[in-house]
C-alpha cells in the first residue's frame, strides 16, 4: 500500500471504531472490534475486518446487524473524513483470533 492509502486506512479504522462504539444506536450489534482496514488504490472500497467475541450464533447475528447499519456508518464516516470520495464499506468477519486460540489449544494439548 502507498502511504496515502495506509494513512486513510488507519483513519477509517479509528473513525469506524468510534462510530460503532458511540454513534450507533442499534444495541443488537453489541461489542465489536475493528481489527484491520485495507483500502484499494483508487480509494473506492475499504475492507473492514471485524472481530466479535461471542458464541458463533450470536456473533453471526451481530455481524449481520452491523452489515445492515453500513449506510449509517458510511454517512457518519463521510462527515469525519476530508477526502472527496468516501469508499464503499465491505465488512469481513475476522476469524484470525479464533484460529489463533485453536492453534494455541492444540499446541498446549501436545
């Protein structure tokens, strides 16, 4: 990534985390962690990696509720960014923490 896209990705990560935590009124989303953000070179799409620490059924339900709030999150993000174009948001469920815990458990059992 270039410096501009990296800087924008970090800004989006910070702002989306704050929007979800403080501005989103839908309590069905619950506690959500933004783990990473990648932005395409033309700044048209932002992939936002989300981690939800809950059982699998509730996590998927919360993730779906978060995806439904995508329009609100993007409009709030537009108010905070100084760029001409606000990227489309793509939420991706990040399972790296769960996989890491599973690997740690397997190693522990050896």
